[in-house]
C-alpha cells in the first residue's frame, strides 16, 4: 500500500468514526483541525509518490538506449561477418546474400526490441498517470464532502441562532410592555434544514 493510500485510509477511518448530525444519516460533524492535519499529511506525501512514478517513466530512456545498443551490436556482428565472407573471392556472391539476410534479421530483431521497449515504457507511464488521477479524484471527493458537511452545519447553526435572537427580542419587548413584533434580521437568510 502506498503512503498516499495509507493517508486516504486514515481519512476514511476518521470520517467513519465521526458522529452524524442530528436527524441525519448522511451528514457528519468533523473536527476541522483533525481533517486539516490529515489533508496536510496527504499533501506532503503526494509529491513523493508522483516522483516515484516519474522515475519509472524516466527508465523508458534507459530501456530504449539498451535496445539501441543491442541493435548496434547485432549490426556490428553482421558487418564483421560480411567482411569475413567477402574477403574470399570464390564465395563473394554467397557472402553478399548471407550478409544481407543477417542484416535484415538483425534490423528486424532490433526493431522488435525497440517496439517492445516503447510499448512497455508507455504502459508504465499510462498506469502511473491513471493511478495519480485516481488518487486526486479521491482527494477531490473527500474535500467536496467536507465542504458540503461544513456548509450544512453552518446553516443549521445560523437558523438556531436566529431563532434564539427572536426569543430574546420578544422577551425584551414583553418586559418593556411593548407588543411583541416578529424579528427581521438584516442580511441573514434562514437556511432550510435538510433531513437527508
């Protein structure tokens, strides 16, 4: 399991341990400091994981260089074989024929090695990009859920404070003998309470 996956598991365990908001089975109360610490840890470990996959991608060059060296070596051997065959006059025609076959075979093998190395390197790169994207998608989901939960909690708190303010203002008016009037608070929109 990677370091990022460990931190994501810790975040999931923390979310599972949080209490639900009253009258809700989907919304939870989170400790902002704890979730911030887990996200900070995740942010610190993400570059290390990405560097690891960049190293894997960098190995593509080494694989291609090794394949090229092997191909060059095969061609050199083929060329040496040609020279040896051509040096004898009576088998010159046969030497050309064999030499061309050896060169063609060497070039074919070299191309196969290069194609295989390129395919392997591209597969490694594709896997690293996909893995990183999945991790970032998980982080996005955690952050979105946290923001939505915080917004709902804040809305419920504002509604409760608004209700308390109405009681206080009404009580003061009753004490002073003035008729009670409904309280209108400026710039406070009472949010609807969701019972999801």
